[in-house]
C-alpha cells in the first residue's frame, strides 16, 4: 500500500509538472518580435488632447515613436503666479530601451516639444499669444506592460495591452536665448522674464502616464 501511494504521488507530481510546463508561456512567444499600438489616457482625460505611441520589441530591445498633440498643460510656479496658460501644439520623439523582462523595459528618450504661451482665459489665437518656442528634452522612462487576457483562448482578446510609465524628461535646450522669454504683463504693466517650462508635473521633468492599446504578433 505504501509503495502504491509513493507511485501515485510520483505520478501526480509528474502530471502536474507536465501540465504547468505545457500551459506556461513559452520564451519564444514572450520575446518574439511584435508591435504595439497604444493611446495615452492622461492626454485626453487631463490635458484635453491626444497621444499615440507605436512600439516595436525584439528579444531584448524596445523601440518606440510617440506623438502628442493639442495639450493644455496645468501651470505651476511663476506661470501660475502670472496667470498664464500653456499649450503644446505637439510633442514628439522616439525611445530606445532594454527589456529586463518580457513586460518591463527602460528607455532613453529624446523629445521635441512645441510651446505656446497665452494670458490666462484668453482665446488661443495669434493675437493673444504671448510667446512661442520649442524645447528639447533628454530623458529616461521605465515602462511596464500588462496584457490581462494574454492566456485567453480568444486570439482577439490576447493582444489587449496596458502600459504604465514613469518618465523623467529633462530640458537640455530651447529655441529661446538663455532658455528664457519676456513679455509685458497687462495686469501690472511690468515686463516679466520667465524660464521656459518643463513638460512634466507641476513644472518638473516628472511624467506619469497610462496607455491602452493592442499588441500584434505574439504575447
């Protein structure tokens, strides 16, 4: 009886291990070349614009191109004190990174940003524009992709993807001399000089975002 129990336990263990191995994602699928098409959520929900991102993954590398458009950036610091509004007609650039796991990678990201500055509550027209300029940032981004239905039996559901990102995009240059611009404040009549803004939260280089989309070509 004892021998039979031992044999039965060995059989159960072998069967369980075999089943897990068969159902586990294969490395060749996890790391196979594939594309993702993603759309940022922060841009339409918070900034009033949009963003589209295209990713390409190899076994160990990640490549992306992203383009944001018509973004109204919340102001902070001197921009808030001077009651100014910040608008980005576009922000664009690419990234290249290394994949530490099949779903986590870190990327180096050069970006170009187009800025327009308006008096607060003024119509965004050429007549009301205080300044326009471009900035260039160099930064780093950490990305975690999640595919909630990757093990689904439905090929359509398998590709649904979310991507959470934490990025630091540091200003390195601008089209303005000394990275500043001047304007006459109509409320005070004084000439104000401000540094060009940062792209991130509260006029810092820090950016947090979540994107949703679809992955083509494997898990």
